[in-house]
């Protein structure tokens, strides 16, 4: 591809992209499933209800309280609470759970810290892995083993051949917002899309994950020594990044608008594309400079797109260039906030005295 020297050259390239296919890929990511599975009475329903923010799945100390698969929606994000594994006569339950697991983008395998890790838990882990589905091991009820938590985690890691479990308490909410959700976001860009889209409090973190990953790939791709050879793939990656950021912020943009938006963003950075390719004419150091410029350009485009979608209003194509020029001139810096998920109040909490202090936020 010839190095672009103008916005019209970039538009010509973007006109050749299959925007319908790109949109379809990102839309598919936004519909991905995250399945909660685990042995009987491991707290799956409690975690499900905490994430959902309302009581949907029955919670009880009686093993096997969940007898059917509970499917609920966070917008396009489906969270599935499966029946418990391990109880007597559980063949039908296992079949239901396995059917849901096979459709999952990732499985959260919830284990009970209080009950200890059993051989059946390890077998379940290996069964899910054998199905080719990524697994994130979550150790629940850590509030019951506070003094022995380190030993329990070390033993579990040893028995899972080095896999690190994420310690949480679904009952108290500990470890969910500060450990579990960030771990899901960091696991995969598509998971970052569904978490950001479903849980607005985590959108900034999800967006950073998508931007950072794309910038890293841009760095590697930008090291390609032949001028122009890396540019088509770089522009496609940046286009997909912008569509993912739009999905995180709940914007369902048309193919035509996506093309105009990405073209305008790339047009604002056209000088960087030229600089990246010209740097490659100098062997060695020039290749490193080209890689750094590619990564920096992707970071800038990502932050530009994030700021644009954060604004909550889509401009007409003719207004995009002016807005982007103003943004690049001011370079706003985002701020992050501490995020906390809290379990639903119990009946005792709701009946507390009026002068009881409100929980800290």
C-alpha cells in the first residue's frame, strides 16, 4: 500500500474495507456469554445475584437449590447460572450445564474455600479445559478461611499446576470489584467489551484494555522494516479498536458512520502515518522509531475515540474533523474512580434503625 499523504488517500483505503464484517465481529463479541459453573453449594447463585444486582437465582444452604439453568441479560451480555455439580442423580443437571459451557466465551469456575478442593473439582476443571473453553478459577467464601487463605490458595495453585485462583466472597462482595471483574477485563478484548457494555462503572477500565492491547500489536506491527507493508493491517486494527470502544460505550453505529468516524480520526493523524513509514527508510533505528510512532498513533486514536464516545452524542460527519482538531489541541486526561460492588441488603439491613450510619461508598 502506498503511504497515505492526505485524508482522501485514507478514505480510499477505508472505502475498500468490509465494514459489515467488522461490525458483525464486534457485535458478536458484545453478545458473548460468561458462564458461572462449579460444584454444588459453591455460591454460584450468590455471585450471580451480586453481579446482576437483584435476586434472580435462588440462594439456600441446601445443596442443589438451583435446579434449572437461570439465564438473565445485562443488555447484550448473558450471564448463566448453572445447576450445581456433584449431587446425587445429577446427570440431567450436568447435561444442562455442559450445554451452556460449550457456548461460553469463558467459564468462571467457582470453588468453595470452606469445603476445600476436592478431586471432583479438579475433574470438572479439566473437563471444561478439554472442551476448549477458557476457564477462570474463582475461590469463593474466603471470608470463612481468612487465617488460612494463603495456604488454601497455594494448595489450589499446586493442584491446578500453577493456575492462580481469584479469591472472593460473593456474600460480602470482597474481591469482586477489585479483583474478579478486572481479571475478566484483562483476560480478553472481547470480554472487556461485554463487561464494559454491561457494567458502566467499568467502562473506562475496559476501554483502556482494548486501547492498550491494540497499541501493543501496533508496536509489533510497526517494526516491519518495509515501508507501507504494515499500514493496511494497522488501519484495520485501529478501525476494529474504534468499533470495540463504541460497543463498550453502548453506541451501535452504522457501517457508513463507522467509516466516516474512523476516516476522520485517521485523517487527524495522517502526519504520523507518513512519519512512521519515512522512518523505516533508515535501517535499524528507523524501524524502532516506526514501531514507536505506530503505537503512539494507536494510543492517541484510542483515547480520542474513548473521549468521543464518553461524550454521549454522535456528531454529523461534517462536524467530526473540527471536534477532533479541538480535542488534539487540548489533550484531556481521564480520571479513574474507585469502584465497589456491594451485595444486596438483607432483610435485617432493610429493617435497621433510621439513624444507622449509611454504608460508605
